[in-house]
C-alpha cells in the first residue's frame, strides 16, 4: 500500500538540509531513545502506550542532494513481536519553497501482514491507522525541525 503526506516549515531549505544531514540521533534525540547503531532511533508509534501503540525502530539513511532538493530514506519497523505490524519504507523529500519555506513530503509503502486476511483488514481499518501513524511521524519531524534553533 502506498502512502504520501506533506508538511511545510517556515525555515529555509538550507537550514533543514544541514539539520537532517546531521543524522537522526541529533535532530530526533529529544523525543526518542538512541540505539547502538548510528542512524537508528527507537520511538513510540500511535501515541502514548496503549492498545494501538507500538515501539518502533526508525532507520535513517544518508541524505541525498538532488537538483531541486534532497531525499532522506527511512525505514520504520516494529520492535519485538511484529507479525501484525508491517515494515514501512519511505523517502522524506525536502523541497525549497519561496520566501524561506521548505516542504517535507513523505512517500512510502508497506505490505499488509497476514496475506489475504491482512489485505482485507487493511482495506477496512489498518490503512487508516497506517495513514495516521505516517502523519504522526511526519508531524513529529516537522515540529522538531520548526522548533530547532537556527545555527
């Protein structure tokens, strides 16, 4: 299943690009646990601990600059028992806008777990939960970048 969400930040592209290039252990450190591996952090998905929340590992690749922006590859995977939680592979595209603004676009996909039964459950409910989780992750990243002091 394919998902895409956007957010805009009132900061110049160059500032956002430099921040993301530092790696997630720097710009996500205030809200997550650092892992032993560089480029990996652990976080709660789905809000506070509850029946629809799950601890997940976010793996962040290196930032790739391109002609009019940059791309940051992401992989979000559940930790511990994860048979009901699909892996989400995405790209976070960073694009400059006018007047010192930056657009973040997260695009990615996941395969519903449990074969055909999982596909039916995904159409009825889980796709909406995945959209909400993706929006939550994008909102968290955008908020951290908005609130980070410019250096």
